[in-house]
């Protein structure tokens, strides 16, 4: 086994194809619209040699036997996949029979790690290619002291930021764009990068996290390439623009709404966990995001397109603790055992959550305790 984990899955067939993190297969492109349910599902994936197995999840555990498998022999992989503007953490797998799978991770690090392992499995018989992937993996890292949000804010500064202007490519004029080489120059001059290689890495991160959008054939072609090399081009013929999803922060004189305040904190940790509902007491997979300043724990439905939490709560004054693994604890419904923990909020609301392993449970408990 190379790697296993929980991902989402999208497939046009109700019981067909999935992957090892949040994954989403789309099926054959020739299928007629209206006859296929394009929903997203959370699945547990296990990568074995040249096969990706996926399982249903019930009560936070994988249900055997596997629901399906993806044969990696002859597959091509695209990471990042930009086909869904509001899902920047996708990986796309295309099999030799042209079946397409869209797989979503909960973080850039997780997405890149899975893409790296899957690519290695695809090219297992080519040692030279695998060695090249290791070199790319070790060189393609975002410096820990750099904040992409800070970079984008500076890029929008009216006096010292990037100034989009009309640019031409192959006889077509594109408004409000800037050159890839111009952005590299700006990142270096603004002290966000020490050299052009670092600046290209930052440009690639901005592109992957959906802060930038490629414009024209040159930059779009590079961004959609299936290699794990940099997708941002240090080139005076590659055009980029700001993604429409970017929103400036509210001015200091504006009073932000409570929801905006909740979501303004820096992300400390995120991942897929199972949560018990408060009304029906059923267990569902949710993507949890832990933020600080202010300290909030939000959870998202991976089956929904919009990137808005379906719930969350403040961690101020909360208590978090592990639950025993030798039976079903009080307050937990269903035959759910193992790797459980509980969060009790200041207003005495109880949340029961299940991790995929004891180690993951410990990591979440320690991260939450630091913010309570």
C-alpha cells in the first residue's frame, strides 16, 4: 500500500469510481446530460501499486469490499485541475479508456502529496521519471513565512501593486491582464522572492489557489498540463489576470458581519472527519477547518458546490477530550466505535466527532486545545 485516506468522489454513475482523498470521477464525456447524477461523494481511497481502490464510508469507517477501482496503467494526471473555478484543490485522472475522475483534497499539501504518489505509481516502470518527480517535489514548496493573502493584497495596491493593462496574444487583445515575467519581476522587487525560481514557485501557488487566472492559449496550456512541474510561466508572452473570486477586505470603517468575522481567521488545520448530527443523530463525512484569531471550528459538506460552511462554532471557552475506544460512549448513537472525541462549547452544545486514526484524533485534540 502506498497511501490511503478520505476524499470526495464525483461520478456520473451512481455506484462507479472513486479515489484516496476527496475524489470525484466524472465518467464518459459522451454520456448525455440530464441522464446522469453529477453528485459529489466522500470515499476512502487506498493506493496499491498500479490500482486505486475506493470504498464507501459508514460511521467514519470504510465498508468492504471496495466499491470500485481505478487502473492507473496508461492514466494521465492533471494537477492542479482548473476545470472547476470554485474547487482549486482538484486532481483529474483520465484512464486509457478516456474515463475522467475528479478528486478533491482538503488542502494544497494533501492534494500535491496524493498527486505525487499517484504519478509515481503511473510511472513505476520508469525510474528516470520517478527520480525527476522527487526533484520536483522537493523544489516546489511555499516558504512557511509567506502569506498568499498578503501577496494578493499588495498586488491590488493602487500605488505599488500590479497594474493590469490590455495585452495582445496571437492578434487578440485581452483587457486587464499582466505578463508572467512582469509578475516575477514584481515579486522579486517587493521582496516576496529572492530570485526568479522562488518567484515562479509563488506564481504557481497563486495560480493553484485560485488567486490568479491564466488568460490566452500560452498560459492556459501550461496551467492545464499534466506534469508536476511549475504551471506558472516566467514569460513575456504568457498572460494572467486576477481571479474574479478575489474580494478585497472590508475597510477599517466598515463593520464586518459575524460570518465574515468567523471566516477571517488564519487556517490552522483542516481535514475530513465524521460528525454526528444534532437532530437525526446520523453520521456524515464533513471537511473541518480550524481557524485562529478568532478561534472557530467550521465544517463543510463535501457534496455541495459552494464553498460555505454548513455549521461551526466558537472555540472560546470550549472543552475537548478523547472518548473511550472500548464501546459506544454515552451520547453517541449507532454502532460507532474508535477514534472518537467530543467538543463541548461554552453554551454546553456537544459535538461528537470521529477521526480515521488515533494519531489523527490526537492531532485534532491538541490543535483545538491550543485555541480554547
